[in-house]
C-alpha cells in the first residue's frame, strides 16, 4: 500500500504541469547550451584577436619592406644617370661618394643589419642658365636650399657634388655659390637636388607592451643625424647582397602581442 502511495505522488495529475525532474533536466540543458554558446563566442573572439594581430604583423612588415625596397632601388640615383662605376663623376673633397658605397650593408651590435643608402632627392630643380662662372649655380625652386647643404648637379654626361656657401634669392629664383669651383660646365636644364643619405636599423623604442615586453621599431637616420621612427613592431632586420650583386635579400621579424612572424623580400638592384 505504501508503494502504491509513492507511485501516486510521482504521477502528475492531468493538467498539473511538469515534474521537478523535468524542470531540472530542462535547466541543465539550458545551462549546457548557454555554456557552449559562451565557449563558442569566446573562441570566435580569440580567433578574431589572433587574426587582427597576424594582420597587424603583416601590415607592419609590408610597410617596412615597401620603404626599404623604395630606398634600395633609389641607391645611386643622381638624376638623369645613375652613379655607376664607369660614369664620369667628379669626387668632391669630404664627400667620398662612389658607385661602390651608394648602398652599404653593415652588422649592428645587436647582430642584425643596418642599410645605408645614398641618392639624390626626388625633388629637384633645373639650371635656369648655363654655368658660366664655376662657383655660381642659378636655379628656381619653391624651397630655397640651406647654407652648408650638399647638393648634386648632373646631366646625362657627368655629375658632381657641391656644398652651398651662399644663397641669394630673388622671387622663386636662387643664385647658389659653391664652396669649391665645379669641375664640369653644365648647360641650362641640368638637374640639381639635395644629396640624401639614410641609414635604416632596428632599435628599442623605450616603450613596453601590456605584458612588459620591450618594443622595437625600424628607424631611419638622415645625413644630419636626425632619427625618425618609421614602423613599430619590427624586431629584427637581416639583409645581404645576393650572389653576383643582382639584388638584396631581406628578412624581417615582426612582433606584436607576443606573436612573432618572419617576412621575406628580394629587391632587385637597378643598373
């Protein structure tokens, strides 16, 4: 009789709703489904963060490689011609620039590489009149050159460097006086532009990420010693001249949020 009584209690009368066991089962299933949804959401969020970090690594490397490629291909650019070993180039005292050192790769104290590139600026002026006096150059430019700056003058037959000793400006036209007489005579429309030397190397930024890791970056240093941060997250730079001097092989290691990735490029050298 007692057993029949318990069986009666466990049976739900018609229309009386669900039992406690059904409620617990439903609650357990709901919690399980909620837990799975949260786990999937966290996994997706983690994957998105990882993807963003990897994309950031790739973007940083791409920007750095594009800058290095542009500079390396400009090595030896002096206007109409390029500074080649057989090109008539008048060496100027104090500026021993030759075809052999327009691109210099060197080892740093960190064990990676620095890249130094010499070339004329892309922005240039032209001679307003043929050179009649060997120490006077007449040009027209919106940005007058500074005293002491070193410039390149070239045509398609010869080229040389000169240092500016004085500048006399009349409107957009400037008359430059050189420290030393020019060795060649240049005709009207010969190109004139500033000499640029830029060194690229990886150095510490002085900052740390959220985990306390030291941050590195690719820096450029110009001919006046002014240093600029170009791309943060570049941790290592290795460069070497390919056999036969055909180009420069570059390896970059980029780091962000504890992730590291290597990117490679080959920059063909222009003749």
